[in-house]
C-alpha cells in the first residue's frame, strides 16, 4: 500500500495494484469490501477475480493491473493509465 494525493483536489489516497494473484494482501487492504473468486486455467495456474462491494456505484468488478484506491471514504478501481494521470505519489 502506497500513499498518494489526487491531483485535481489534493485529497489524500492510498492505493494498491491488483495483480489477480495478490489475494491475501488485497484482502487486508480492502477489508470486508470485496469478494474473491478463483478461476483456473488449463496449465494449472489460477487467477482470482475481485469484486468491490458496497460502494457508491454498487458492486464493481476489478481487473488485473487495476489500482485499487481508497480516497475520501470510498474504495474504487482505476485503470493504470488513468491512475498515473490523476494521482501523485507522496514521499
């Protein structure tokens, strides 16, 4: 988990990238605000699917590489290219 500010209004945020395999770390970050389902591929490797629940927009599916952002009491996914444009890392 890293600390950021939202460029448009300076709002503090924390974020973590969802990889599809970092279920334990992500579960700690989102607490009880997500559900996880695992799918398996032919070669035996699996990737989990994550859905954020209980947000202002209802349930939202997350995709691998999404940045999961906690900002202003909300939790939501942001595509990496949009995250880069709209958030700045705090040292």
